[in-house]
């Protein structure tokens, strides 16, 4: 019968055998799959594993620095690449969801290719692909790390000519988490909600600006920290905030305001294919709404999304 301990032993041995003295490059996303894949490879080949963690500027508040530190603490050989400006440039003026996704995918590949090819002698590309990705269901951890060939127009980037190693491709998500726990990965990291590869770009409806990203990071941070404080985080499959492309009227003192609306979304799901909105306590919603409106400049209204999937997707774009 399958046990995480046996999986770790046989996989580490097989990776050692397969890779020998060669070098491997892997893109970390901060998510569970790429992290567990990295730790498995690290056990097998140590410093022959070169990890790259790209900041696309669309991550959660403080996520880039926090996660990078965490990776370094795990002993991983990881290079952080802050490419925020490059992503924002590529997104400028784009408001169509699929165009935004394409722009992000393209820049990610360019950045990753530059970094991967600057490591001399790399022969393998490792990916945190899991079984549901293999069977073509939704990839919750994203094309930005699980790179798919349809992103490429006109020839493969150099790193895509590498041999591919995917140690998790026979595992389901819960098995990946158990393998991670077996190897001592922090439970807070293993319990993280899924987060889309294009990040906050698909939660800012319409065109993206640096200012909107920072407003949404603050709102999201208050919401997520609130869920943790109220012990609701682990009861929710995924949660986040959307920044709507409309202003609404408010009053503050004697002044009329005309500011942004944010929508909070929290869902229960097992695989993201279907989802139900979560019945969060009114007291929690009340506190969260007050915190957001009082603390985040530029937001004067908070709404809660009570739509299930189908038909309403989890992300608004
Ligand atoms: P939807 O919005 O389709 O989302 O109900 C289902 C799950 O997939 C995630 N998602 C994405 N993940 N790249 C990703 O890596 C994407 O473009 C993307 N779009 C949606 C979403 O966060 C949810 O977990």
C-alpha cells in the first residue's frame, strides 16, 4: 500500500539514479506542488538543483520576500528574480482576461529562460506537475510554473529543450501534501490555498496599474489574515478579493467620496471544478469590511460574492 515514507524513499533513489551528476532547474511558485517537488529533488541531488522564484509583481502582499526567505531556510539553492516592472509593462493597457494571461505567460517564459540558460550545464527541467494536471483538469498551481507548450509562438525557448523530470506526476493533491509533511515541510506552507499563476492580475478587473495592485494587496491581506485570526482559513478551500472597475458613492464626514468597490470571495471545493460560496460568520464579515474600509485608502465599499460554480467561476476573470 502507498505510504508517503515509501514514496519519498523510492522517488529519491530513482531521482539520484536518473539524474546522476547533472544539473536541474526548477521554477518555484510558492505553492505546494513546486515546493514539494523541489524538496524531493533537493534530498536526491542537493546543490545540483537550481531553483528560480520569479516575482511577477502580482503576488500577495509580502509574499515574494516571505516565501524566498522560507525557501532559503529550507536549504534550497534558490535565486529570486524580481521582474515586477517587466510584467507591469507587458500588462499596460490590457484589460481582456485572456490577453492578460497571455502577456504574463510570455513574460514568465522570457524571464525564466534568461535565468535558466544562465546556469551553465543544466540538462533537466523539473516541474511540480501532479496527476490532475496530467489528465488535463484545472491546474490550480498554474501555467506560470507548469509550462505548457501552447504558450510558445515561433520556436521553443532554450529551457524547454531540456529533459523533463516530474516527480509528482502520479500523485493527487492530498498525497502531495502528505509527502511534504513526511519531509518536514511547514504545515502552514502545505495548507496554503491555491493561488492562480497570473495572480492578482485576474482579480483586478480590467486594466492593471501598480496602484491597483497595491490597493488589492492590502485588501487581500486584511481578508486572509482575518480568516487566520478567526480560525476560518483551513475551513476554506480558496479565498481572495477582487478589485472592481467601478467607483461607488460614499460619505466620509461631510464629504462625498467616489471610490473603489472590492468583492470578497471564499469557496469550498475539492478540485476547483465546482465550488460553493462559504457561509462566513456575519461578525467576521462585519469586522473585515470595517477594517478594509477604514484602512485601505481608495476603497469605500465591500461586497461578498454569494455565487457558486457553476456558473460563476472562482476567479472573476
Ligand atoms: P476558475 O476561476 O476557473 O478557477 O473557477 C479554478 C481554479 O483555477 C485557478 N485559476 C488559475 N490558475 N492560471 C492558474 O494557474 C490561471 O490562469 C487560472 N485561472 C484560474 C483558480 O484560482 C482556481 O483555483
